[in-house]
C-alpha cells in the first residue's frame, strides 16, 4: 500500500533532504579539498585559491613520501597508538567496574559516589592543580602523564551505570542461584549485554585520545621521543618547519620543489585517515549504545 503524503509533509521532506544533503556536503568538501591538495602539483598549489575539486596538474605523492620518511611522524604514530590502546583498554575496563559498582542497589556508598562523580562533571580543579598532582606523583616526562589522567571519564561512568540499571535483575539473580561470583556475573553475563555501550565508550576514547596533543605539550616538554602524532602535526602546521622531515640529501633536493602548504595537507591526511577508516566499523553501535547508556530522568 502506497502511503499518501499531504502537501505540508512533502514540503517538509524536500526541505529536510535538501538540508541534510547540503550539510553532508559542507562536512565532506573540506576533507575532499585537503585530499586533492595533498596530491596536487606543489607549484600550481602555491598559486591557487578556493576549493579544489580535482588535483592540480599531474598527480604526485612526493609529499606523502617525505612525510612517511619523517622520523617524527613515525615516532608520533607509534606513541599515539600506544596511548590509544592503553587508555582505551584500561580505561574501558575501569569504567565498566566503576559503573557496575555504583549501579548495585545493595551497595551503601552507591549514591554518595554517584553524586561525587557527577559533581566532577560540573566542577573541575583546573589545569594547575592537575599539573601539581602529576608532578607530585613523579609522572612528568613519562608516558604515565598522558595515560593515567585520561583513564577515567565521569560521563562514561554514568553511561555504564545507566546501562547496567536498565538490565533485568533476573540475570543477576539466576547467576547467583547457580553460584556465580560477582566477577563472573560482571564479566561473563552483564558486560556482553551492554556491549554497544562499551563500544561507544571505546570509540569516543579512541577519537579523543587520537586527537589529543595539549596534555602531551604540558607534561612531556623534555621528552620529544614520547610526543604523540598530533603534537608533531601541530608543530609542522603552525611553524611550517619542513626541515624536520628531511632525512637525506635526495630528500633535500626534492624539498626544493615542495612547498610548505603541500606538506601541511599531506600531514593532515596522514593524521586523520586512520581514525576515519576505523569510525564506520563502530557506527552501528552508536545509537544503541547511547540510548542504552542514556541517563535516566
């Protein structure tokens, strides 16, 4: 049966689809421009202006070759992957435990801890007290200075708490009748049921940590070898210091024909492409995870 729409409904659909298409193009075109510029002829790119819909001149990958041979870029990739894995795995594990703990009705401190966690969402000590704590723990210029402050997120803990509370109590009761311990109940029964929320938390953590540079700039001033990728990218984009990516005489000659703008575009693509490729694989969990982990009123 074909559904008939009124004129107002048709007008709304036309406006809605038009707006969403334009909005999608507005989000996609900047990325497309950067991609086309990164494979354009550097001489033509230097004199061009406006949005690029196709590469200028002959397609070239010289910029990517220079970027990928940079020791800073390779070091940044290794450090960023290490930080992302550490924070995503350990942080999700701790968040799940914290959410499970404060969601238990029989736990007397559940409500005070929940209020305390929610209080930290609205009020923060700021950068200076956090820096003093990190320095007092002896974590400055170590990987721990980047990893430990990022492990726990109050909003994610509340999401996990709400997800556990929305599960039927019969799961836990039946497991207890079978003699299951609290750890068995948590890891083998309840966590698989809230997998969408966990995936959402992991994905948000990965995106946040992949794009993070400010924490490293504060806590790792003397350890350039521990800098994440985004901090190296920021240095190249702001200072336009292309000399840092030269590793041989051949590259120095190639750099004569290369402009700072081309390197900027290539560095941007190299830093954002991995996370863009990983994002679609977790997208199907987003609506379910956020809905399941939504805070109850």
